[in-house]
C-alpha cells in the first residue's frame, strides 16, 4: 500500500510539474484523468490580503466614488501594523457544537467513529477530536455567534441527539458560510486499467 501511494504521489507531482510548464507528458502505461477535490473555502477575502484600512479607502484618483483623505501621524500607522502582526495567531472566542463527550473504555473508538461519521455527512465543516483526561470530546464548527451554531445544531440533532453548543476558542471562520468548501477539478496521472481475459 505504501509503495502504491508513493507511486501515485510521484505521478501526481510529475503531472503537476508538466501542467505548470504547459506540456503534458504521460509515461507509457499511464493516462490522465480528471478528479474532483474538495478543499475548505478561504478564511479571508483574498482581495484584501496584505492591505490595511488606509490602503482600501476610496479615492477619486483610484477610480473611487468618493475622495477620502486621512491625516494622521506615522505612529498610528505603526501601531495598526503592530496590532495586526501581534494578533495573527491569537485565538478567537466563538462557539462549536459538541457531538461526542465520553470517558468509557470504548470512548477512543467511539470518538473516532463520531468524527468520521460527521465528516462524511458534512465535509465542509471543521471537526475536532480532543482528549481532556478522562474525557474524549468531538466538537464541530467554528462559529462567531451562538445563533450560527444553533442553526447547525438543528440540522445535525437527528444524527447526534446528545449534541449541544459550547463556547470555545475557535479558528477564524470562513468568509462565506453558505459555501464552506470549494470543489476543484485536477488532472491525475494513473495506471491504465487493463482487462484480464
């Protein structure tokens, strides 16, 4: 199995290298197939990446509808940049849904089953498994408000009847909660299946 995965990753890397060079060379005995991948949506608006409030204000010279001029000292700009730099990895208070909480002997296996069951039915929602002696816990989602968490709780209550909302430090939630995942098509090089007669 390990050799098979190594071969697939090598071929995928080979194919991606060729895609970027605009020339696709397929080794003999292999073919290129389209494959779907599901990845989490961005947590930030990429159009604002690397910008601060002072650089995105509308200005007529930048074809804006208004002309905003800000007069401030350099120390304010420095303080803003320092604040942004110091809060990059700061945890954010929010809400998650606890779908599993147990300390029985079978809790480890049951928590693994609960998280895999949740991920298979809700691929766009983050799920976290943790151990806090003596309890195994599975929490799902990253929500800014309790009402957002309750909306998901209502959806999953039939599958996880003992689920409840908890307040926790969360990862920064995705920008578009209605589209939590992005589905892309990639080309994968794989061995040609040969039929045995």
